[in-house]
C-alpha cells in the first residue's frame, strides 16, 4: 500500500496559538495534518511547503540545518511525528519559493527522499517476469488528506492496518503467481511471500478460483511490530481480492465469503456500519492480534465505488497517533 507521501506547496489555513507554549502556533494542513511551528513564521494565507512524516531532509540545506544534532554528523534527518508541549504534530513546514504554485510537488526541488524501513530478513528471492495480468494493489491515500470523501452515514467496513509487507497471490496458467507489491517471485520456500503462501496452502486453495487474485499482509518477524510471533515466524492475513479478467475488486460481503471458503484469515474487521467522523478513534489503542500498539485503520465502502478526487476506487487509511509516536 502506497504511503500518503506528498511534498507539496500548500496554503496555510487558520492558525491558532499553542495552548501550552507562547512561542508556538498550530495549523492543519489539508484540514487533516496538524503541524506546530514557531509563532510568526507563517500566517493564514501564506504559501509554504509541507514535509510529511518520514521525509528525509538534507542537512546541508540551510533550511534544515537547525535539525542537525550534536552527535556524529548525518547527511539527512528523518521527520517524525511528535508531541510538543502535549500537542500532537505531524511533519514540518518550510518557506516556499515565490515561483512555486500551490499543489506543486517539490520533492525533487528540495532533494527530499522518503524513509524506508530496513528490508526484512528473508524477504528476497529470485524475481521473475511480471505476467501482466495481475495488477499492483491500489495506492491508498490518507483520510487526513481527504477527510470529506466518505459520506456521513455511508456504509463502510473498517479493518485493522497491520505492520508488515503486502503481497499478492493468484493461480493462473497452471501455476501459482506469488509477488510483493512490485515484483513477482520464483518459487522458494525461504522467500517471505512464498513462505506465507505455503503455510496457508494458497497454491492448492486458489486452484479452485482461477482468475481470482488475492492481496494480503505478511506480518510477524517483518517490521517493527511482531504481533507476539517468535523470531523467524510470519503469518498471512488477506485484505482484498480482484477478478483479474474484469479488473474489478470484490465488495466486502463477497470478499468475506471468499476468505471463509479459502479458509484463510482476513485482516481484523473492527467495524461495519454507517460512517461518522468519530470512528477515527478506531486508529488508536492496542492491536486486536497482540498486546502492542495498533498501526491504524483502513476504511472502504462495503460496496465498491469510484471517487473522482482519487481517480479510482474509494479506500483510505489512517495511522494512529500512538503508532506514529512509537
């Protein structure tokens, strides 16, 4: 799933004083990303550049030199979510070049890269040619960036977002196709995606459903959250399915039935029912699978629908503050 990572020029919205610090102010970028900055640096209506969480900024640039610590010099500093005097803040604001326009992507102009966690052990394996009939999974934007796309009262399903690596599995042309988000992998029981597939007997189970591709999360000894699994152990939970002939995704009820028929778990369902903004709170708290913080949630209508603002299907994610601060 693609991160909600956009280094873009924005217009500063309403600004309010930090309740616990006279020298700090707060604004909300795109109505959803709270950012704390030094009072006086920006006023409502100003142009600025918003650097989201996980930006790696070059410390050789004078704009970011203040982030350099006293420890061993680093080339880049990672922007993280944090609490400043008790108030949650996501990302950083910096001045925009006068020639830049609102909405412009200036990631390359500022030499910003995105932080990527270290590659999990055993994740590799030999790549094979993409067969061309099993698409990448949907790029998922953030609810904070598009807070108004879900209609109040719209029937939705909310699932727990798991901290792992996503993959895809399909039986077609008398073989099982196993891949990461970007690459397909030659059969190898030591490869992370094949390991998960063989544990769940997906090659055998998917034979009965040719043309149906499933997407899922491999979790455990993969990322920073281990879900109570010992070293070297992983599990698989499915989160979506597609008919590769028509390129149409399953509605929630169809997907639920498929998972039960396959006998493969889906990611935990936290809620089904009418949408309201109060449901954002489901992004916080403990995981339903282990006694540690929940990464966040994924929200989608129970019946698939196109959203013009996204240029595709409506599906959004929300990382929890607790996860971002960990």
